[in-house]
């Protein structure tokens, strides 16, 4: 998938898993990012920033490893020529909220070829960057003086002559998730021979061995790298012919030059033989990486390890019959949507797309293949409803203008089409409930007219079904029915609703005092007050269980549940017994007999049958 954007005279293109089919056009640099740190133990996110010589930042983004440009190492993206000015490309590596390592280069873009620029996220550069994951990548500071950057553990000139960069060839890049082209560090860096490099203060060298070898560092147990309990190994990358530095290289004088940081930090070095099954560690043969992030999250709880963005926060989760969709703030100017299978395994990463809009509200809706959510336009001023086709996420569609940012639903029309349903609460003199065919954005029709602005909330059960329910806000009735024929439902209790959902086709809603209500068990029966939970334990968001239970996220970010009967709750509301991980909860969803929830860093699940 290629997701282009044109900013500051440059075109920035994701090139995921480079192939001849996706090669960038001539007049570009293909940036390849590699690392000698272990994923996810030492590294779980990549940040990048692109700027020109005038300091104008055209891109400042962040990705979790396993998604986007971080789907595999070498992580790749292209910068296509749109200016003759030098450009600076900065990449950073993160572990949680901590910036671990950084590397950057300033170069010009060739006008007649595609050059390969190799930037490594190197263990030796640890401690040479200040900042955290809440800061823009372009704003991070290093310990190096202006005009220099961390390379191989020391500060070296940031500028690279593009004429020195090799031509990009697809055969030059392997894949860290492909066992055929990646190198098994645990299996290949064993039985090595210790060597002592010679340092002149400006050069760190060893004699050329009698046979081909890999070079590695031996570190104490508990350090970075690949560990066996007694010690850890960090491989040193071969950068021969890359012109980028940072690893080891064969000098024409017949010596091996190691990164100067190896000698300056007096790190133990060893060699391991290169064989047919243990090739030289390089861009062509990157370290094999396991992108799982297995976390012990409490009895009976499975942690998906899906930190959509290290910065977060995760704002909502939705589900259809095949997938979970986790929404988060990708950056200050973009929203991320991560798609995970319903039966995700511990540590599994999902497929992720990033769209140039800012997530505004926690409410989202799904109707395969669409995900819809309320957002701010890229200018940060206009409230917009966004629908993203997950099979072609490069073209997200915006609907409406200055709409209420808290409500969205996706419904099936009589012709089988998918419709975005939303309330325009702010258009002067014409607030209304609208429906817009996602296949024809901008062709909205009025479902329910309303003469005064209304704070609206809405829902559809089971992946954008044809049954729709909306509330037009405090003091106003619900509207419900088979789309598009909605009729007023007037419960006897209508206490300032701010969230609505379903339990076995019954409407359930919250208000802003921490109370929870439900419509009557039959069309003729009155609505009931389920619980007056108070602000701390009362619902902030609610979801419906398939077994007649109501689950909600309380104001204190805990999951509560109770059984729903005809006249109200038949059990006392209490925290759901889903393990110690269910704290700091940001959103929940129920689908197919399973409860799913998120906190700021992960996605979790538990079968309803396993929740007593």
C-alpha cells in the first residue's frame, strides 16, 4: 500500500515491503531503516521527520513496530524529488514513552535515479538523545552539536553527498520477518571468538579475519539485545558500500573499521563465523525479529500487545464479524486505525492505516469494510465525519461540515448500500439527523429535521445492521427503527442521555450524573432506571453483552457489569472479574460472545462465558 502526501515541495511515500511493483520513481531517495536492537524488548516504535534546509517540517510521524512503515525491517519509505534544497531525514527508535536512539542525515535528492539511504537505529547511540514519545520527532534534541548526528556511538557530520549513495535495488533489502532472508541472532552469534580492537582515538580497527565473520558485542545479562540469562548479544551491522556509516566496514588499507563508539565505550567484541545459514548481518540479511509483545496481564486475560501508537491515547474500539478496529491519535495531525483479528494471539500486531485527520471523539462505528469516526479536519477547525474503506485506505472520505463530533453510525440501506448516519448540530437554522451513502459522499439526505441544535448520540447493533437508534440529546426523544424509517421512542425517563447502546434489542443509555437507564422490555412498557451509580462508578461508556448483561466503563476507568431483566438489573452492579489488567480502561466492545477492551497501550479480550 502506498500513502502519499505532498508537503513543503516533497512527496513522502510509504513503501511497505519494497518490490519492483512499488519502486519509487527516479529522482528520489529510498530510506531504509534497520536496527541491531531486539523488537519488542528494546524497541517498539519508530518515529520519523522530514524537513528542508529552511527548517520547514513536511512530515512528523510515529509508528508502532509491526505496522505502517515499521511492518518489517528494513523499514522503508521514499522521499520523491520536489525541491533542489537539501532535506533532512530523522528517524528515532522508541521503547514505550522513552526515546532510545536516533539517527539523521541531510542530503539532496538526485534528479535522475533512486538512491538508497541507510539509517540505522543503533544500540551504540543510546543515551545520545533527549525527549520522550509525547514530543514531535522533529523537536527531539541530541547530545551532538549542530551539523552532526549520532553515528556509531559518536557525533559525526550529518551531511551526506547524494552522489556517494548507492543506487536502490530491491535485491539489496531483506525482511526481518522472512526466515529465508533474515539472520537468527540467537543461533548464529554463538561460539564466537573474542577480539580486542585497536583505537587511535579516531579509528577503531581489527585485523581482517582469515574467513568471513560477523561482529558482535557481548553485554551483561539484563542489557539490550538477545539475551540467554548469562549475557546478551548485540550484533554489529555490516555497512559495506552504504556510505552511511554506523556499522563495520572493510577499509582499502586492509583493516576492519568498527564503529568508534565500540572503542570509546570499551565494549567487548567477538566474531562469529558466516555460513550459508548464518549470512552477514546487513540490510540484505537483517536480524530476524519477533514482533510479539507478550505481557502477563492477570489471570484469564489475554493481552493483544497492540499499542496502536506509543503516544496514544487509544480512543475507541469497535468490532465486526471478522475484526477489531482500534482508533488512536497517531500524531498531532493524524489518526491511526489498527485492524486486528477477533481471535488475536498474545503480542499480535494488526494492520494499520494512518489518515490525515485528528480523532475528536471516542465514538466510532464499523460496517465492513468501512470504519467511521468523528474527526477534526487537517486544518484543525472543521468537525467532520470520516469513513475509511479498509481495503483502500489511501482515500478516506469526509462527510458533512461543522457536525456534532460525538456521534456516528453505519447502517445498511434497503438496496444493500452502506450509509453514514450523523447529526449536524451546528449548522445555523438547520440542525438535523442526516444519512449519506458512503459511496457518494456529499449526497446527504435528512432523516429527522430538528429546529434547534441538539447534542446527538447514536448506535447500530451488530456491525452496521439495518436497525438504528439515535437520541437527539437532553429532553428529546430517541428515534429508532429499521433504516431509514425511524420513529420517535419516548421513554418515561430521559435524563440527559450522553451514550446509547443495545442489550438484546433494548435501548440502554447513560446520563451525565452516572446513572444508567433502559427502555422497557416491551414496546408498551416504561423505561427503567437501572442504577444510580454516582460519578465515580457510574458509566462513562456502555456496551451490550450477548448473554443479557450490560458492561460499562465507569468514570474511574473500571469495567462494571450487571444482568438485565425485564424490570431492571437482576444482579448488583460490580466490577467485572476479568483480571488485574482491567484498569485504566479507555473503551470496550462486545462481539460474538467476547468482551474486548483497551487501555492506553493495549487491547485485551475475555470470553463472556469465562466472566462469572
